[in-house]
């Protein structure tokens, strides 16, 4: 990446922000923790966990931390319900632990389809808060692994990459 290799977009049915190149906003430690966790999986292609920083131009952003962003996904959800019913298909669902988010992915994909059909400008990035992990302390509403993720739908949103300073990667 630092020498110019292309980013590989994720395009899984469970990618909660839909297809794109995923980043943690202002949280390189969480990114490194994720890479270390992924290393332990049998299917992992990671051999040495690391993180890089990136400068991202959000462009037209579906920001799910805002009321208007959430209104857009509510509209897309209703449309997805109508389409799946009409086709006599089952609506996708998120896993109970909320780590595999097939429903959320389908809703975001549906929104992209709606905008494309209306010849509206395409969404460049999708941003959302991912509440994850154990409570930070007994009775807490805060979660240990909560973070903000950004999915860049195009590599043109990535304006540059850089090495994350080591002092940003210590717990």
C-alpha cells in the first residue's frame, strides 16, 4: 500500500456498510487489534498484522451518524422489504452477535440501486458507528471495541496513505 499497491475492496454479503474499502476513523489501535484477531482465523491471509493511515475525501457521504443518513437507510429498508415480498424471497438478517450484517448490507446496496435507477449522484463513502465488544465496565453502555468505520466505494476517495507513528499503536 505504501509503495502504491491497489486497495482491494471488500464485497461480502455481510459487509455492514456495503461494498467498499474499509477504514477505521481515527483509531489505528482498533485496526491493529482487528488485524491481530483476523490472523488467528484459519481462513486468514494475514501473515504480519499492521495498519496504515489514509487521507480520505468523503465526497458524497452516506453518514449513518446523522438523522438524514438514517432516514435514507430507512427508505431503502422499506423498498427492500417491498422487493423481497414481491419476489417471494426471505429478507436477509443480521447475525445475533451483529458481526455479520447481511440485512444492513442489503439495505445499503438497495439504497445504491435506488439512487442509480433515479440517475442521482452515486454515494462515494458510507460512514457508521460500530458498537462492538464487551461493556467497558459493569453496567456500561460503552463497548470496548466501538469504532467508526468508513467504506470508500472507490479508490479515488483515497488521497494518500502514510505510516502510522508507533506511538499511535500502543495500548
